C-alpha cells in the first residue's frame, strides 16, 4: 500500500486558477472534436480517404488512454503547476503541427501529441481542484471545470464546420492553437505552485485499482459510459431512420443536447451537494428512461427532441459526480485515481461504440437504443445497491 499523502485543503478558493483549467479543458476538447466537422476537407487536402482521416480521432483517444495511466508516475517528482503548463504547451504545439501538416503522417503525429495533452490534463484535473478549493467547494469547482467540456461539445462541431468553409480547415486549427495560448497565459498567471505529493508509481496505480471501492466504482462507471456512448454514437441514424428528421433537424436536436449538457454540469454540482450517491444513481436512471422512452414512442419527433435534451442534461452531471467520487474514495492518491477514471472513460467510449455497431448491424437503431437504455437502467440499480460514496480517510484503503 502506498504511503498516505497529506490532503490539507486550502483556506480559500483559487477560483481564477479553476477558470484557467476550464479554459484548458475547453481548448483540449475543442481540438479533439474538430475533425468530426472537418473530416471531408482534411481528407481531400491530404489526398486520403475519409476513413483514414477518421483515424485521427482514434489516435488521440488511444494516446489519451495510455497517458492517463502513466501521467502520475512519470511526473511524480515535478511541481503540478509546471506539469499542467506543459500539457497546455503540448496543446498549442499539436494544433500548429496539425495545421501545417504536409502529410497524413505528420497530422497523425500531431493528433498523438494532442492525446498526450488531453489524457494528462484530464488525469490531474480532479486532484488539482482538490488543492485549489476547500473541500465543500470541490463539487462546484468540478462543475465549472466540466462546463468547459460541455461548451466545447456545443461549439466545436458547428463552429468548426462553418469556419472551415470560410477560412479553411488548417486555419481553424491555427485558431485552436490561439485558444491554447489564451489558456496557457491565464494558467501561468493564476496557477499556484503545487509540489508533488505521495509517491505515485505503476505499483501505486495497481494498488489503487485493487481497492474494493475502486473495483466496483470503475465497473459501474464503465457500464454507464458504455450505455451512453452506444446511444450517442448512433443518435443520428436513430433520428434519421426512426424519427425521420432531416439533416438540419438533426443539427438542431444535437445543439439542444449540447446546451442541456452544459446546464447539466451545474445541476449535477448542486445535486452532489445534497447527495453524491443519489446523483450518481439518478443520472443513468434518467438517461436510461430517456433511451427506452424514445423506443417506446417510436421516435415521434417532438417528444424525442425533449427526451434527447433530458438525456443531455443528465449526462452533464456524470463526469462531475464521478470526479467528486474519486476525490472522496482515494483522497490519498487522487492523481492515480483520476488516471484510472480517465482510462475507464476511454475504454467505455470504445466499448460503447463497438458494441453499439454490432447491435446496429443486426437490429438497427431501435435495437441499439433498447439495449443501451436497459443497460443504463441496470447500472443505476447496481450503483444504488452497492456503491459507497462516504469519504475515505487517507490512511484507509
């Protein structure tokens, strides 16, 4: 077992530093999602297929998964302020490399670099927030942090698509690099020095993963995120084939999802202040009921639009709730715990998309939404029956 590290909370909240991290998250997730809306011009310019261009997304996700597991160990002797600043520098460098890439290989290298920045920054986010605000303010600070994800979800794809037509895809990535510069400047001005704590190693990572609460929690998390991404990956085919919505209609409904998701991060933060366990169980329950509800009404457009927004709002609270759970479950090794959380997310994203694809090929969008909806309901029941959310003293496992 690792040596317990001190978990002293700051007397006052460094909200400027929290905002600076939110800017970093917004820049990272925006850069991650940009290829979704720029895939065709990127493929045409580089003379590759859209399928090959899509591997730019996969490369980022795979590297983020690897980095999330190694960050705490590799950077264990470095001040956390400089580590976070370093990841922001990587974000800027990655976007510039992508914007100037003469070949697909260079572009892929840029996306790999982005994956390092994304996985590393996410891994440290919950542990850093613990050191920036008092314990009672952690859920609120995490809600602010994850609002950066929701904002990027809302704006990255539609704005990237529009700007790509106006100024070209390469200039869009240059603009994304300027967003990274803004985040870096604000972080440099606001992030305090944060000497490393504990002795994070790969052995520590295994030990943290082996704790009873972590095993059950990570299993529950993977179920929830798998169900969500099975729904999310195939929501467009559902809306087009079952609801009969046009392309413009799909964009409008997904914009509603994104706006509701943004609001949901703050709703989640408020609910966590009342009961973390209730919040963690309630979110997949609402998401599951929304998914099954869309199947029951056979995709009727008006109620489906409302259900998609409700689903988006519920999911907005999921990352906030689970990051709060990590800070309470492994307060002595929050960085290693954060790495496992990010890894669980990435694994579930891949599993949800892949399993959803198998179901889609055999029983269509209705089959995907039915199975994913019931998976989310089952995850809610499992969390209700077995998840423990009370804070764990640092000296306990």
